[in-house]
C-alpha cells in the first residue's frame, strides 16, 4: 500500500436483530450501521459471539438466478420483513 493511503475498512457482517434484543447484541459488541439501518459485527470475534447467542446473520448468497445480494436483503430489513 502506498504511503498516505488508508487501508480499506474491514467488512461488516450484518445481522437481523430486533429492537427487543438490541441491548444484548450491544453487550456482545454489535454496532448499528445508521446508513443501512441494520446491526453488524465489526469483526470475526463479535460475529462468532452473536452467532453463538443465536442472533441470525443476514446471509449473502452469490451466484445463480435466485441469489440475493446484501443490498437487497438490507432493503428487506428496512421494510420490516425480518422483524421479530
């Protein structure tokens, strides 16, 4: 990486976390992405902790005609399809 360039930001692992369960997720290290209005794990450790505590990740399937992109799934989360 050339001097003066910033490294790319780490990937965000998005999760379907209801309002009722947000405090528990925050204690495990989950962060809220205000731009996408969705909870995410900022690193692998938090991701593993959320999965272990039965929080549901938003999966990104790639390839094939029925594949859903993360962007489409985030739109569905915003629309309330995954609320519990």
